[in-house]
C-alpha cells in the first residue's frame, strides 16, 4: 500500500530535479553592459561566491595568489573549472532527469565541452518540457486514488503552467487527500492492529499518514496476519481438543457397554449353572422313580401272573410305565449334561475364553436334550394311560372276582339249596369252593395289582414331573447360554467401538498438537522477521547518527562567529595573520597569507570582519596589507560591539541590558571585558542563583559540576554557565540514555544506541522524547507478543487437553478389553496431560494480563511522549525566539558592516579617482569607515533610548534623528497598505503550503542522497520563485500599483518622503520562504543553482534577502507574523543600504520622491 505513493514521490522528485536545470546555466553572473568594469579580483571573488564546486574552489586558490594567478585563472582556469562544473551539472541531470533529458545529457557528455556547455546553458529545456508531461503521465499511471488521477488529467489537458502547478502544489495536495482516503479504506478493512495504527495516523498530520503508508501499515498488517494465523491454528487445536473429548466420551460409553455386557454374560452363566444343577437334581429323581416303578412293575407282573388273565393287562401297563420312566430318566440325564455344557460355554464367554458361536452351539445342544426329555415325558404319559387302562381291567377283574365270589356264594347257596334239594351238592359245593377260591385269588390279585399299579402310577407321575423339570431347566440353561453369547458379542462390539473412539481421540490430539506446533513456528518466524527489521533500522539509525556526529565535529572544528560572543580565530587563521603581520615576513608571503586569512574569515567571521575581508579579497595588494594591519582590528572591534549590541537587544535582564549599553559607550577594552564576563550589578549573585537552579533540576553530572562551580570562584561559576552546564547536561543525557539502554526493550535499546552514537543533541532528544516513543513501540510489540503468547498458550492447552482426553479414551478402551495394567498406564498419562494443560491455561491467563499491561504501558508512553514533545516544542519555540532576536541583531550588524564598508570603499575609490596617493586613499577609507561606524552607533543608541525604535514608521524612516514635515510627506495612497496586506498573506500562507513541505522534506533527505534530494529541492524552489512562477509576487504588486493610479515600480511609504521598489518584496519573500523550506542562509545567497533567480547580488538585494532570512528566524511560526509594521521595521533597519544604488547600476530600493526625475 505504501509503495506506490513512494514511487510517485520519487517520480515527482525527478521532475523537480529536471526543473532545477536553470540553476546550472552559464556564468554565475551576467554582467550589466551599462555597469562599470569590474576588477579582475572582483570577478574571481564573484566566482568564489557564486560558482560551482570546482569553480569556487579554483577561484579561491587563485584569489589567494598573485595578480598573475588571478589573470591565469580568468584566462584559462575559469573556463576549465566551469567546464568541470558543467559536466557535473550534466551528470546530475543524467542521473536524475527524465528520459529525454537523460538522452540529451548522454549525447552532450559524449561530445565536446562546448556540447556540454550548450546543453546546460539551455539545451536541456526542450526535452525537459516533454519530460514534464511524461512525468505527469507517470504519476497518473501510478496514482492510487481518485484525487491524483483527476488533478493529473486536468493538468495534462492544460498548459505547461498547469503541469508545473500540478507538480508544485496540485500533486502534493491531491496525494495527501488520496493518502487519507487510502488510510480510511485500510481502516475499514484492516485487522485490530491496522485499525489502531490507522486511527492514530488519521488523527495526526499528513506526515503521520504517509509514515503509516510507508512502514506502519506493513508492520501492523504483518502483526494482524500473525495474530490471525496463530488464532486460527489455536482454534484448530481447540476444535481437535473438542473432538477428542467427544471421542473420549464415546470410548467411555462403549467401555461401559462392554462392562455391562460382560456383567450380563456373567449373570446368564450363573443362571445357566443354577438351571443345570436343577436339571441334574430332576434327573436323579426321575432315575429313583424309574427304579421304584420298575420294582412295582415286577411285582405287578408277579401279581398279574398269579392273577387271572384279567390282571395280565395291568402287568403289561406297568412294564410300559417302567420303560417310559427309564427313558425319562435317560432324557433328564442328557438334558442335565447339555445344560452343564451350556453353563461352561456361558462362563467361557464371560471370561472371554470361548467365542459366542461355541456358546450358541452348547445352547442348541441343551435345547435338543430338552426336546428328548419332553419326548420321554410324552412316552411316559402314554404308559400311564396304558396303566390306567390296566387299572380299569384290574378293576374289571376285581369286579369279576366279586362276581366270582358272589357266584361262589351262590354256588354255596346253591349247593346248600341243592343239598337241600337233593341235588348233587358236592359238585356244586366243589364248584362253589373252586369259584370261591378263584374269586378270592382274583380279588387278592386284583387288590395287589391295584396297589402295585397305584404305586407305579405314583412313581411314573414323579418320573414324568422330573422329566418335565429337566426339560424346563435345560431350556432355561440354553436361554442363559444364548444370553451369555449375546452379551459376549455385545461386549466385544463395545470394546471395538471403545478402541475406535480412543484411536480417534488420539488422532484429534495429534491434530491439536500439530496446530499448536504450526502456530508456534508461525509466531517464531514473525518474531525473527520483526527482530531483523529492527536490527536493520537500528543499523541505519546508528550510521546516520555517526554521520551527524562527525558533521557536528567538523562544524565545531570550523570556528565561526556567534552573535553575543567575542571574536575568536581558529589556529590556522591566527597563524596566517601573525605571519602576515610580522615585518620580517617577505611581502609576497605576507600578502598571500593575508589573502588566505581574509578568505577564511570571509567564510567564518562576523559581519564587519566578513565585509572587510571581502573588500580585501577584491582589492589590491595595499588593501590586503591594510586589512591585515588596521582594518581587521577595526572590524573585529565592531563585530565585538555587535555582539554586545546583540546582548543588549536580546537579554531579558534589564540590568544586563543597561550594562551592555554602557559597555557600548565605552572603550574596546570595556567591550571585550563585558563579553568575557557579561557583568552587571548583582550578576555574581544572579549567576550563583542560576547555577543553583540548574543544580536542582540537573542530573548527576550536572549536580557534580554545579557543586564544584559553586565551591570555586566566580570565574568557575561563569565558566559553568557559559559552557560547563552544557557539557555536564550532555554527560547526564548520555548517562540517562545508557540507563534506559540497560533497562529498555528492543526498540528503546535501538533508539538509545543510535542516540549514543550521535551528537549531544541526539541523546537529549532521546531522553526527552525519543525514549517514550520507543517505549510506546516496545509496549505495542510486547502487547502483540503477549497476545500471540496467549493464543499459543491456549493452543498448547488445547493440545494438552486433547492428549488428556486421548489418554482417558485409551484407558477406557483398555478397561473394555480387560487390560487393567494398560488402563492404569493410560490413567497416569492422562493425569500428566491434565497437569500440563493446567500449566498452559495459567500461561494463557498470564499472557493476557501481560498484554493488557503492555497496552496500558503503550498508552502511558504515548501520553508521556506527547507531553514531552509539546514541552520540547515550547522550549524550542522560546529558544528560536531568543535565537531569532539574536539573529535579527546580527543581521542589523551585518547591514551596518556592509554599508560602512561600502562607504569606505567608495571613499577610497573617490580618493584614487582624484589622483591622491594610496596612503591618502586608505586614510579616506578609514575616515569614511569611522564616520559610518560612529553614525551607526549613534543611531543604535538613539533607537534604544526610544525603546527599540517601534515597529512602524512615525514621521519618516530617519526619525529620529530627523523627521519629515507633513507637507513634505508622500500623498496618502492605499497601495502601500494593500501591498503590505498582500505580502503578509503570502509570507504567512506559503510556508504552510504542501510545496514548502515537499521542499523541506527534500532538504532533510539530502543528508542521505546529497545530490538527488538537494537538487530536487533547488529545482522545485526555483520553479516557484522564478519570474511568473507561483511565488513571484511582482505581477500582483504591479497590478496593485496600477489599480491605485501609480505607473511605476515604487510604492509610496506613508509618513515619509520615500518610496520602496517592488523588488524588495520578492527578495524579502525569497529569504523568508527559503528558510521555511529548509535551505541555509549560505545556500540562499551563494548557491550556483539559484543564480538565475538572483543574478548579481548587490547590497540592496543581499540586504533584502538576509532581512527575509532573519525575519523567518525571528518568527519561525509564521502565525506570529501578524503585524505589517514588522516589515516596516525591517525597511527602517536597512534604509541606508536600500538607498544606495546597487553595484550593477540597478536603481536603489529606497528613493526619495524628489529623486523620481
């Protein structure tokens, strides 16, 4: 998401780079044909100031040489140096230009020096115009949002100015809108981390938005993806754990079923055993009854033998009954045996010794035996029926016997009657006796048969009942065997189901464990990637910090004048001056040393010395000698006085202000002593109080240094306040950074290492703000890591619970199989998994608590960082105000020095023109310089006495000391107030524009890409400041003049008799906006790349630019620039310079009304 805006920014930067090409054209200054001839050294000095790197370096060497060296440089060296600069410029264009410019640059570089000169002088323009459209088309193609596409299409359908306006402000504004839209879209669809980061970005500046798109979104999205992956894997582990729980319950239920089935089989076997025992008892009863029936049958048979034929049937029936009883006894015995076998089979099933099929076969045999017993029962029943028939026969025989007895009685009676009748009584009696005897025998036999038959029936009934009981018990035993077989089968099936469920639970546990391992690996990979990202960032930050530290060391080694401090020369310059001032030094060496020293001082010294050095560099040998012998001393004194004036203008202590003013009125010795001590009545006490205040608020090193100072002399106190406190504070910052490094997290350690590698300001910024921002990032990381750890702990807990469930399932399966030892082992493993799950659950709870704590810490760090940043901004604003006041004072000193030196140079020139001697000319220059100095000092004194001179023009620019009578003032005209209002609006709003932000960013990145970024900044600034560019106010100012009836380029200043050129406004804005865009004052006034904008920088133009620079430094927040009288004061402070004609004979910025004609 952040790549396309970045690419678009690069494309845009390339377009801006191409626009800069006007910065490389031609000589650094175009001579005005009407201007007087410029001396050779002045030409070389101009090359030093405005040439490219090669030209400036070569010119500096020539300038420090003899006149012959200067002429040689102008004749050949300048052209060679410019050719080198031309090639450098062409190489830059080749590197950073568009496709057609690259092609043209290649052709030029492949040709002669003239080809390169032609290319950089203007040959780049035609391909650049085409590249400009190509650049916009590329931005359109790479656009990620609707706003950029719409604005780019509008630009492509418009003019070249529309294209430039799009690249200048249209694209940044449109991209800013699209970037916010992009973040809003991401916010809508992103995860928790992305939403939180996006909300923070949308609540901030456009830089926060772009930082989110560049890196913040990627980090947040990666964390969201990691969280999602780990959470999904943790959920998979949880689902697997739930499945294992279900399978474990199924295994337990199946095991319970197996146990119940085994219990059922056991009960059935016990019943079968009881039934078998009962069947055995019935068989014994049947056998006993059968024996008694057989005996009875034998006796019945004996009775029937002795009975008459009528009892024979009873005997046969008894034998049938006996046979039936024997069969019943055998059948009952077989039923008992089958029941016993069924009992054994049922018991075997219960023990698992035999299969259910064998139990089923035994049950079937029992049922067959029971059928045989039932058949014997039927046979015995039939025998009893025959016995019943025999009993009927016996009863009939008994009746016949009775009848025989009756017959015998009748026979006896008949015999008696016969005997009486005389019949053959003997025969009748004999017959009667036989009949009686037979009858008696029949009765006896019948009775005996009846008794025996009855006894046999009783035994047969017992045998029949025993057979019936044996059959019933056999059936029951068979039923029990079948039940045992069925229960055994069900137990086996339940055991199989239990094992299957246990195996499924184990597989679920493996899945849960695999999900946990994958989640752990994902989190581990993410941690490694994040650590590598931080390591790369830390390495880059440390490299940049070391570069910044080296740059600061280099800067410190270059001793430069600071407002409010005494003049100090570095060792090299001091050596050159001593040698040049030594009468024993050869003249040529002394002049060379003087010029070298002047060149160095022109680069580093204060405004008075700088002006004097510049004059010496462009002057003759006598000027160099005069600079070394007298002018430098005068200039140094004036720079020191300017420093005292700066103290007077900027101090918040009234007594110090008065002391500074008094020092300015004294001798140079008084001035130097004041700069050394800054003494005023009560200062010693104030200094000790200040040290005590610093001691109270300082760190260990500061406290130690402050205590040491307070224990020493007043000079020790002053040394502590001047420099010692800053050294001690830097040491405290490093100590604090080191302590934070020791205890901080990874982000804090990385930031601390970079701060410790950098200059002192880095450690201070880290201690005050950076550590809290880094701590916030650490807390965000810790919160995310703790959240991931909670997911992992939950996943591990799910895996452990799944293994616990699987162990329990295997335990249940072992119980179902009857493996007690194995079940105990699984139970132990289940307990171990339960303990592990409990530990993981505790870890998850701890991680969740840690995540919340980290989130709270992140919020606290964010609040602290915000508060610290706000406080730092307030401190920086206050410091900037103080520095700006010092810079304004220094700028005033610079204008004074420039004006005074110009007066001295003019006096010398006038003396030489009058054919006076060099000594007389030098004296005239000294007199003019002294007069100018005295005048400036008098005006400063009067300004201070008037309370700072006020912000507006009251009675005239010279009031005091002189005022303009009302009748001599310019007529009132609204043009002035309209111009003031327009320019104030420009200077307030332009620094806030997206264009300024882009240029500022390019200037910031120039530390890392010094060619591309800096040239991009130059090019974009040039595009906007060039004639008819968006920031060229002249056309609008001319329109204001015309609208108010003024056909001129001068605005009448109310209350005065003077008018101001509109060119002043453009240069004031140039300096003000240039500082706002991130350029240095040196770049704005000396950069070759901006030469086409500046042309020849004369006194008025330079003063206006520097006034804009100082104005921005004085008012870094443009919202404070809310009073038009502030600009009036600038005009007033520089009025003398603005009244002079510029060196290229251009009209002055200020002119009196009488000078119009």
